[in-house]
């Protein structure tokens, strides 16, 4: 599979993730589906990538591994009628701009900041 095919597949996976965003917000989705879909959607729509997409060869690896695994698990959890309804809605907006979760960005930045603080405290205690 060439580079362009990989990029196209990553974009398709991102589009499929919008289906899970809709399923997460669907009133007939069970709470555990909503929680899992929120994790997947937050990961994909976060403006902060664990591996930036512009890095050749590895930039899309996180989307090519984490997202498909999450999608496979979520498909099994979402009621079939809810999933089909959300898939149709996602197809209608597929041509538009994907939503960006500012909350997910704040959570990711806060987690990184807390990790850095914990590392700094750990190093300070070790060397004091």
C-alpha cells in the first residue's frame, strides 16, 4: 500500500469516527457506549496529536492503530439501529469540516502539564 492510500485510509477512519461522535450523543445509546465513544472522539478530534501528522511515515501511525482498535470495540457495543442512524447522519456531513473538541485539547494539555510537574517534583526529590 502506498503513502497516498495510507493517507486516504486515515481520513476515512477519521470520518467514521464522526459516526461514533453522533452515537455518543444519541439518546438511545447506553452510558458505557457514550463513555467509550467519548474517548475515541476526544482522541481523534483533539487538535494535539501524540505523533504529529506531518512526520513522514509515522505521523499517521497513531490514527492507524489506536482508532481502528477503538472502532472495532465500539461497533460491538453500539446498538445496531442507533449505529445505522448515526452512520447516515455522518454521511450527510462528511463533506463539511470536522468538529474540533476544545475540551479534549484542554484535557490533553492538562495531562501533559501534570506529567511534567510530577516529573519535575520527582527529579527535585531525587537530587535533594
